């Protein structure tokens, strides 16, 4: 009884005494930083299940080691793990570099073909420029397919190639242009005027008939809409990113009404397109890297009407629904 009483007194004193400094616990053979984290986890568990009752130092150290090992193993599979993250970033940067090399070299060769055929295009196909768009499709395919897996859904919803329409899509990444060009429709993009200054790419955009726009210039915006209306009336299609800029987090932004005003005034259909996956493969601000993955292009049923607000709402709902169910 005296022995049991003494043991009980020691156990009670051990439980009631304040925790010893972490430095004295290094007899467990654990790194100091890991030990602090493990000690906190252990104290929480002990409060719940009463592990401190009579727990000797050897068992306590063993439990600490188990917690540390589990924590480190879990951390190795997380996004913050040093080695996998570094390896992933390195592979993506190499992939991105190869992507731009292929894009640049193929653009130089194909631009020559585009320039050679330009006089005939201006004589016989000034507004649609089918030859130029065929070259652009070849360029996008050569550049995109080695690095991206592109899946199309709803191709039956595309209007006939010679039918003018207003195409609209969400905008997530610099990569968006590639699957859209692969579609092979002769729509005219709208682009910042500064892009036209880039050698080869900017010159090719000029030959394609891409419409320049100064974003903060109201006069430029009005001229852009007038030109779009004129092109549609002459049989060409136009393409808008109604959000106006790329989404930084993948969320669908507010749509501007310009594209839908063009459709309402010309009486053509609006064709909504949802792009899924481009934002995660090449996020905004990280254009030097290219991750591997799948890009989905969903073409929705054309929408018609003469009310820009209703057209805008229907198109945005179609794109938002696809993002929430397929994204």
C-alpha cells in the first residue's frame, strides 16, 4: 500500500506540475521545431483522452515520434512540400520554354505563307480572310497539341463556316487563344493596340484583320463596335471576351454589353463558348510556366434576340453553368 501510495503521489505531482521546457525534452531525439508542433498536438490529444495519466517518459517520446513522422509524411504530399514543389515548378518552366520556342519558330515559317497569300486574300476575301485563318489554325495546332490535351464538346452547335455570328467566351489565360483558333472559324478577335507592335505575332494579327482597341479610350471603344457591326454585315464573324480581361482566380466576371449590342443590331446569333482548364495550366501572371493537363472547350447552343441585356444574361448563364458543372 505504501508503494502504491507513493506511485500515486508521484503521478499526481507529475500531472499537476507545469510542462517542462521543450529544450529538456530533446532526450526523445526529435528536432526542436518538429517537437514543438508534436508537443502541441500531444497536449490536445491528452486533454481529450487522458493520456497524461501515468504516462511515462518513454511512451510519451514514442508517441511524439509517431506524431512527427505522420506530420512530416503528410507535409511531403502537400503543396508546401519543398522538393515536390520545386520539381513541379522546374518541369513547368521547361515545358513553358519549349512551348514558346515551338510557337515562335512555327510562327516565323507560317507568317511567310500568310504574307505571300495576302494580296490574293485582299482581292477575293477581304472580310473573312479564310486563308489567313487556316494558317492560324495550323499554327495553333502545331503549338498547342504537343503540350495540351484539348477536348471539344458541342461542335454541332457551331454555325456553318460561312454564317456570320458573334462568339463570346470566358477569359482565363493567355492559352485561351489556341483552342479557339483550332476551332477553325474565321472570327475577328479584338486585341489591345500594344500587341500589334510585337514582331511576327502582331504582324500576323494585323493580316488576320484583328480589331485594335484602347481599353480606356471611349472613342476607341465606339470605333471598335462600329467596325464589328460593319464586318458582321459583310459576312464576317467577330469574337469577344465580354469580361474584358483575364480572370485571376477562375471566377466568371461581369460581362460588358458591347458584344451583345453588335448581335442585337445586326440580327445574328450569339454563340457562347466555355473554356475550362486554361487558367490552371497557365495562370495569370505566371505565363513563363506551362503545366500539363486537359483543356475543355464547350460550345453552347446559339442564342438569338434583339435585346442586348437578355442576350448578355443568357450567354453568361450558359458559360457559368458549364463552369460549375464541368470545371
